[in-house]
């Protein structure tokens, strides 16, 4: 009996000794394959956009002409539209997202936090074309007939609210993007708030702080870098959003201070004009636009993930 048990143990050890390195090598291949694919994507974009890089150089970034007939390309208006629409989305979404996160983490009743948090996270799974359809048939008419005339009447002395109320334009794109990034920012902010040690909250209450004072003094200061990471992740999604923005921004190569004016983003430019690219230089210019967008979003995501990870690591160390 003992000899049989020894024999079975030896066979199990041999099998384990063979399977463990094989399993480790297999999952390592899976992990590194993603890194390889990302690097391959960058190489393909650089190679495909090399004609545009060589032809226009750095002037591609600060010239405004986009003329496929004359083969002259510059994306300054597109960069402007991308940045302004994304920043407008952050201005709208960040206060709302932080309020949702504080409610779900600290203020809401315990029976409501989990289902409400799940419903908010489900908004991130809605296809962007659905947001675009809602924007065209609901948001744009309201902006054109109610919101923009009101803003123009009472705040028309500001350059931001001047011009005819088209409905489609930068304001519509900013609102759509804000709705789309609220689930991302609020979910990550909630997780950041939950990493704050309970002892800090109890200490604030022990010193006589109110609920709001506890949030302001014990939760927000140590969560600062994590909240910044959440905002940067939301900004990364806003910069790369394509379909919904394309449907409501107006798609016009122009720089205007007015939020009512139509504009363009890098993602919508690629989506709209890639099928029309009939020359190598035209295609190369679009590929360079995609390369620039990829670099910006990668940098933002790396910085944001690092900030969120640093907060989580500090919280684990504190515990």
C-alpha cells in the first residue's frame, strides 16, 4: 500500500513538474502577444503615415488647410475640435461623476448603492451609435430651439455663445461625450474613495466633523491623485470617441470660439474621410492623424493608470 502511494506521488510530481512550466510559458505568450500587437499597430501606423510625415513635417500639426484636391493637409482645426469638445465634456461630467461617486461610496443607503452603481456602470456598455441617434433626434432639436437661443439671448456677449443656433456643433458633442464618460469617471472615483482607510473617516467623526466635512477633509485629500487618474481615463475615452460625436458635431474644418459652431475631431475625420482617400498622400495624412490620436490616448491612459495604481498601493500599505 505504501509503495503504491509513493509511486502515485512520484507520478503526480513528474506531471506537475512538466505542466507548470508549460502553463507558465503558455500564459506568458498570451500576455506578450498583446504587447506585440500594440507594437505592431504603432509600426504599421508609422509606416503608413511616413509619406505625410516626410511631406509636411511638424507643420501638419499647426496648419489649417485640408484640401485633398491640392494635396495640402493640416489638422490644427481638427486638434482644436478634439480638445475643446473633450474639455467641455470634462467640465460637465467631472462634478456630476464625483457627486455620484461620493453618494455611492458614503452617503447613499446601503441597499441602494450596489444596484444603482451597477446601473450607472451599464451605461458604459451602451453602443455609441445609440447615443448618436439620441443626440440627433432628441438633444439637437432641444439645443436648436431652446438651449442655444436662451444662451445666445442672455450670454451672447461672450464669444462662446455667439452665432446662429444650429443644434449640431461643439456644444452637442460636448454633452454627448459627457454622458458617455460619466460611468467611467464615477466608477473609478467610487473605487478610489473606498480605498480611504475607515480609521480616517472615524477620526473625522470623532473630532466632531459633519458628513460633508468628513468627505472634504478625510476622503478628498488622500484621493486626489486617484481622482486625477479617473479624470484622465475619462478624457482618454472622450478623445477617441467616434460614432456619436460624428453624428452631432457638424463635421466642418473650422476654428471658432463659439460652442454653437460645427467642428471636427480626429476620430470623426478618420471615420468620415477614410473611404474617400483616393491618393497615397491623402491616406497617409489620415494615418498620421490616427497615429497622433493613438499616442495621445496611450500617454493619457498610462498616466491615469499609474495614478490610480499608486492610490491603491498606498491604501493597501496603510492597511
